[in-house]
C-alpha cells in the first residue's frame, strides 16, 4: 500500500513514520509513505494557501486551487482520496478494515477554519476522528494511518487483530501478564487453569461486562450468539441486584 499525506506541516509526520510499527511496516516494504506539502502547489506569488471566508466570519479557509492542483498531480486511478475534517462521519474499525484493502490512500489534512467546499468534488470520502475540533487534520491522519497499517497482512502477527476491541462491536476482555500477584492483586484464577473452554467463556463475559459498562451503545450493533446473549442477561441481572 502507498500512503500520501497532503499537509502544510510535513515535519510532523517524520517521527511518526520512523517509529514502532509504522517504521517496521515500511522496512518490510508493506507500506510506502510520502508527504506532500500543499504549499508547493499554490499559484499565489506570496505562496499563500488560505484566505478570508466569503460571507465573513472568523479565521481563514484553505483555498481550493493548491489542493486540487496537488491532487491532479499525484492521483492515479487506484487512489482513494480522504479529507480529514470534523464535519464528517466518525472513523471506526470497520472503516479501517475497508481502507486497509485499498492500494493508494491520499489523506488531505485541513487546517485553519476548514477547506473551501469545492474541494469536496475531488474527494472520495470525508472522515472525522471524533466529536472534538483539532487545530488541523494532521493528528487525525496519523490516527487513520496507524489503524489501517496495523491491519495490513504481514505487519502484525497473524490473528492478533481478530479479538481486539471493536471487532464484532465489543470492547476487548481484560489482559494480564506476569507477575501472578502484584501488591496482593491476583490474576483471575481461570486464566492460570489451562482450561481453554473456561478461559474463552470468561473472556467473552468480561468483554461483555466492559462493553456494558463503558460503551453500552455498541451492544445494539453486536451480533451475539446464544452463549453471549445468556452471559449478557446474567450481567444485566447482576447489575439489578
Ligand atoms: N480536523 C480538525 N478536527 C478534526 C477531527 N475531529 N477529525 C478529523 N479532522 C479534524
């Protein structure tokens, strides 16, 4: 996969691409990163890329010309163009999975008060990372890239993304590692039992417990089998008592 980041602040991406899993994925040739400075495409003689909003109001708006010329220069028939903006559907694991199947992602990072709406005709998708406003789309782009790259075949150990949070709309079960006892707090005995069936069932119940506590909205979308539904009913009953 190739990932192109169009931004006014390309220096922000250097440490991100050169660290941890992003670096490993790149070294394994599973992903190629490039940053494109939108300012390189402005036709303004003072290299401006923003201007005052028509109709008045606070702040500056990113101009359409540099962004569209940048896209015309780098886009191919395989490119999927995404604009990061708070005025968009919220990104989630299902979108990350879908994007991990594309061969070329172009992520455009907005800045200032937003981007001239006429850019919308040149993008395939708009994404927000949550209901809050950042100073620009750069951090949002990193979040999207991180969650997509770790799903690419060969980046993480096979199967390690299958059971994590949001797969099947549930939060992940609690995890423990050594030591067995920390300041008197013990690892749940079932995890030490070696009894795979009981461990699986305990994990499912704890996954349901966490989801019920922190994200009950997810349970409406979860596709629960009979066992999961029975465990959830038991948890609901426990919380009534
Ligand atoms: N730019 C500013 N805020 C944002 C958000 N919440 N998501 C994506 N891009 C943004």
